[in-house]
C-alpha cells in the first residue's frame, strides 16, 4: 500500500519569542521539522506533504533541497482544517501518516508499527499513558475499543480522570480522509476544526480504531517554548548516548555529551566530557577524544589521541596520531599516520605526511608536508597575498626552525633546514640550509623610552 506523509508545520510558535518559525528551531543541530522529514524519508513515503503558514518562505527556503510538496494553510483554523487543505494534492488511494513538525523525535519503528496496525482498519493513532494527563485530549474506550478523543477543555470531570492521551499522530486511509474532512465542524469550545473528530466518524462508519504506544515517551513530546525545547534536547541526547554506550563507547559522563549528526565508531572508543559531535563523524578503534572537543564531518583512524579543547572541521586523521590540546583542523586537513599536531596549531587545506610534527603555535595553510618533517614553533605558511592563495611544499625529513615565515609559493626540499626566525621567499634545495634574517645589532647603554608623565 502506498504511503503519504502529511506534516503539520504552519504554527507560529509565539511562545518561542523568536523571529524563526517554531519548526525551524534547532534540536541537536537540526531544525525540528528536519527530524520529521528525515524520519518520513526512512519510511520510503511516496510523497511528503508539508503544511506551512507563518514564516512559510523561511520554512520552504530551509528545505529547498528536500523533495517536499508544500501546501499553505492561510488561516489557522485547527488541525482538521490543516489536513483538509491537503486534499487537492492528496492521493485518493493508499494511506497517510499525519505528523507534527514540532514533534521531532517520533521514531521510524513506532511509525512502522502504526502503519502495520492501521493497514486493515483504515485508521490508527499513537497514544500514550501519563501519570498526569492534564491539558491533553483523552482517549475514550469502551470494552477496550477506542470510541472517541475528547479535548481537555471539552472533557467531563469523569473523562478528565483518563490517563491515556492522544499524541496527534495518526495513520488514516486516504479515501476516508477525502470522505471525512469535508464533514468536520467547529462547534466546540475552541471554535476550531478538530482532526480528532475523524475518530468519531470512523466509529460511526463501523470501523475499529487501532492504536500503538511508543517505546519511549519522549518520542511524542511536542515543543511549544524554549523550556520544553531544552528539556527535549537533553532527553534526545541521553537516548543518543545510551545507544553509543550499548555499542561499546566509553562516555565518561553521558549527560555531558552532544551528538548533532551521525557518529560511526569502532571498538573501545573513549570520549571525555563536553564533547560535541556534528555532521558525519567516524572514529576508529581505540580513539580517545579529550574534554571540550568539537568534531565535525571528520574521520579519525584507530589509535589516535585527541587532547582537550581541539576543534576539527572536515578533516581526515590517520592512525596513531597525537592532536592537541587546543589544536584546530580546518577543511582540507589531511594527516597521515603518527602525525603530531600540538597546542595552538592550525591546519587548513594541508596534507601532512607520516610521522611529521608541528607541536606549537603554527599555521599550516594550503601546504603539503612530507614524511618525518619537523615544523618549529611559531612557523607560518604565508599563503595569501591579499588577493590570491598559493601553495607551500615541504619535503620529507625537513626541519623548519622556530618563528619562520614561508612565503608561498615556495618549496622546501627533502632534508632541508630553515634557520629559526627566517623569512623564506625562494625555494630551498634538498639537504641545504637556508637562513634569512638580518645580522644581530647591539648598542651598549641603550636608553629605553620612558612613559611621559602627565
């Protein structure tokens, strides 16, 4: 049976007190709506219909790269009205999952169970049992079968004692949506068209309403303000951390770890506190990540140790490397095995060969460094002339003295030595010494400048 996904994403989110529409607020580094769309894609939905309203141009722009069919809800007249506006583009056959753009953590597994449960009944929903159901729509059952959903404001005192709630996640036959939605009424306390009323219509048609509960309660939590957003962030991160630890990752403190993307790990990976993983990251066997590191779109091979407060972005690191503390690897950094990058060293668009070292206060940009070379403290590759960038090439087993400036384009040969404090503007031949600095000048009894007294 073909499946459509309808995502309600038209709300303004006034309580967020933000210029951004609510569905663009970030959870784990991705907009709320992005999580829902990603889950819909995993279900191989035939089409994803997203209902927009407030800030619609921002929402559409943020997901311009996605294959989404957009439908506008110009007036906010309730959830039933929101789904109704999709009827002109909704297929007549198949079934539809109805999701909310501000309920980002619903899982593929839960939705698949809902699809399976609803396949024969024509309608199903996700419910949840809570100790305190105040404010939620209640699931009214008779002999175990769902009879209706009653909103809190419309519920009787007896109905308000019910603990099972509606989560707002449905699976409904498209044919029935085309039949039921035009019949909705707004005769209720809110004066809105409730999507929940289709349950009563299903009962009237003699249909049995299926239901499933999520494995984890936070899957169906919605976001209305920043307090709820922060709380959901921690629940989401705790779940991510749990999955990683079940894979064998040693998280020193899972409550102080953030995964904002996808992390692939080998065996015996160790991650210290306050580490942030972004984008797609791969960590090989026995990799250790020190406290406070930020690692984005990076591959780190086995045995490498990353010291605290290092920042990686789109880098590739070989085996048994030593990085940090306070190192920065920028896009295009490619480190071979056993490379050492020390404190306050920045590497950008540069490949560094086997066993080479840059241990202190160095900038290597637009460069190629061979194997076994040593880059002294304070060395920089002067790759930019104010308009264009140029390449620096350093051969194997070269030694660059401290505080040297290599003005690109320039090549330092294999086994060459550059004396400390040199400004190198011409190529240095293999196994030669280059020194470029003025002769030391000394003056006895030199009077230092004195501060002028006011």
